[in-house]
């Protein structure tokens, strides 16, 4: 049978709610921080999202710490609050970081803001 023609499909990226707030707090251990954020809103028909949490040193932007978390780990223990959580380790004390959280669908390539 002849090959079918390509099909263009558009899937909306995971979205933050408009009132989303990222919370970062230092933990008692030196160089460790907890990052909390509300779960991203995903497109209908999709059920999973992965998160990439990045800490970028403001004084030296090429120094980054990245942590890839499947939703099942990011949301563990927070099902009732709808919040996700990551623990960042190996941060340099007394150093400012820009913390970002991006989400992607594990079945699709690439991260979205």
C-alpha cells in the first residue's frame, strides 16, 4: 500500500497556572535548598510530565546544576497540596542562583518554559 502523507500535530506545552509561585528555601545542611512549585497544567489526553529544575549561578552563568525529575518523584508526598518538590544539593554557600523549573512530556522531545 502507498505511504500515508505526514500528519502535523500540535500539542500545547505544559503550562503554569497564572497564580503559580516558585518557592525556594535554604535547608539546614550547607549548600542544600528545597524548591516548591505548583504542578503544571497538562494538555487533555496526556497524563505525565517531567520537570527540569535548574540552578544557575548569577556570578558565573555557565555554572549550572540541573535535576531531571519525573512527575512521580516531584509530586511524591504532595498529592493533597498539588505542589511539586525538588531538593538541590551542592549549591555554593553565600552565592546567588536563578532557579527555574521547566516541564516536558516524557513521550515528546524538548522542554518548554
